[in-house]
């Protein structure tokens, strides 16, 4: 079973039971220097392994940029 999600405005699917940590690992090639918002709320990095995703979640995975 898979979960239909929206990630950065694009439809996506992950296996049922996936967490934010799984999303970051699969979408960013293990690069975890990102911020994640789920349904408009920032998910603290410490909660990634325990924040289970559900069908219909809307996620934003943001990479910080430097500059001025």
C-alpha cells in the first residue's frame, strides 16, 4: 500500500508507514540539511523519525540558501 502525498507541489507516493525521515532520505539522497513543513507546520528535526505521514499530506522540503 502506498500513501498519495504532495511534495513541493508535485504528487508523490511513499510506502505506507513512512515517516518524515524516510521522505527526506528518499527525496534528497540522504542529504538532510533541509527544513520540512507538513500541512503548513514545521516538523522539528528531532521528530522526523516518529512523524508518520498519512494520505493527503502536503509537504514542503526546503533547502536553505546563503546570500543576501
